[in-house]
């Protein structure tokens, strides 16, 4: 997920804890406690993404370093716990050295926020088709939710009304109102979201704001988390219906078996799903890309396919020779390491060289961040390498 979404979830979790605390407990806490909970949760929710500082340095090819080490070790449960300790250390530094906070008994609640925040980050990143591998070193395979688009305006629209109403300062209210308006403006203006869903998103934001306005703080929190659960349920229904369509279509060809249906809903839209199906025979991988509308009476596949940025994707179908892929993997370290990341690998050669990419991230007229050029003078393979594996690709 994007870092604004991570920050909004961090703020919501800290406000949820603050609202849940009894008033008698709050009166015994230092005045800066609420601010410290906010800091620990929001900053802690972004700590795992500081891997961008070192990821390019972890491989001879900086691009592969980014692919393997962004969402790398920092997105695992053991390192998340260490990040919780780091967040506690930052809070202690602010208290004892900079004199920004003054705590005694508050550390219990701050510790909850510090340790929960990086785990929340990993859980959110699991929801999309990029994936995480949280159970290292016991299980090094990538795990994918395939539920939610990587930048989802529904999260902004659902969380900002609550945070706006609970914010204790005018600056905070201004920030959350700005984010809510920005999310709606981008949804309406970029052409990625159909007008129907833009209207639903706008209504949802206003409805939540009006509904929460007269509620007690605890009621506000309960309704907001219930709304998030309802949204996830909608995306799960779309996810399940789309998978059933893919499996039904794949069963028509006995030569290929479906090994990995890769799904991603379009932003704000559980009715349009961008799909890459990875199928395998004895000799080839077959990658098929298409748009699926699991509920065509609501939004048709024609409408889905004409949305800006997602329209005109190519190629629609690609055959990859397993023997050639294995040969290139054994010949080039870059290819070997790239296959530790890619769910839908394919390659091509032209006059400029040999290229690999992952079809789930390729778009027409737009270079993918997952596209690499393989150097013909491949350096010796490093003795140490990232441990991640793509469990579906075995050849």
C-alpha cells in the first residue's frame, strides 16, 4: 500500500486505542500521551518501507535489489518486532534527550502501538498482488492477498471522516479534510474509476461524515471499522467470483494447468479485475492477461476495459519456453534472482539486448519498474542471496 494509507491506518489505530481507554485512565496519563501514541503508530506503520534506503545496494543490479529487498526482511514478523523496539527507542530518545514527552506509566500503551504498527504495515501490504513473505525464516515463500489495489481511495474515504472528527487540533482537521478531498478529486479526474463508482465513493464519504458527526467517539470508531470490514467483504466477493471464472475458463484446455491466478481490482472498483493467469504445461508457461467483470449487470467488461491506464494492455497472451527459461536462469545470476520475485515472468530479445519482466506490472506505453535488462557480461553469482521464493513456479 502507499504510505499515506499506511499513515492513515496508523492514526486510526492510535485514535482507536485512545478512545477505548477509560476516562479514569486518561486522567492519570501525561498530557502528551495521545501525541506519543500517534507518533508510535503512524511512524511505526511506515518504518518497514525505509528499506528503500538500502535495497538498491543489496545487489549488483540495483533494480533487482529493489525488487528483492523492498518488502524484504523489513516486511517479516521477526524484523517487525525489532522495528517495534526501535520505535520504543525513538520515543525514549524524544523523552529523555529532547524532553518532548514526559512519561511514567504510559509506556504500556506506547509499547502496544510500537509493536503493532509494523505488523499492521505487513498485513496491509499482503492485501495486494505484490505480496509479502512475513514468516521468514520458517517459510520464505511470497504470500499474496490479491484483494485490493495498491493505492486504494476507499481507505482514504473511510478513515478520513473519523480522523477529521477526532482530530484535537485545527491543523489535523485541515490535513484529513485535504486528504479526503484529494482522494475524491483524483478518482474523478484521472479516468481510472468509472463515474458510477466515483459517485458511490463520494456518497460514501459524505454519508460516513454525517453519520459519525452525532455519534459518541466509541460509536464513531465502531462504525468506521465496521465500514472497513464491509468494504473488504465486497472485494472478497469480487475476488472469489473472479477466481471461479478463471478456473472455469482454464479447465477447457487439458494441456495446461492453472498454477497461479493473479488478481488485482481496479481502484475503487470491486466490479473490474485485472487478471494474469499463469498456466503450465510440460514444456511452456502460458501467461494470459485480461479484464474480468464478475458482475456484468453492474459494470460491464467493456466499461472496465476502456478505463484509462488499464486499457490497451499488451501482450494479451504470452508463451514462455520452460527449457529456455531454465537455461537463462542457469546462465545469468540476474535471471536467477529475478525469478525469486516474479510471479509471471517472460522475456524477449531485440537489437539492444535481453529483457525480463513480470506481466502483472506491464502496461501499454509505460515502462514497468519490474523490467530488467540482462547484461551479457554477467558477474559471478554472489555467495549470499535473498531467500525468497515464488511457490507456484517450480521447473
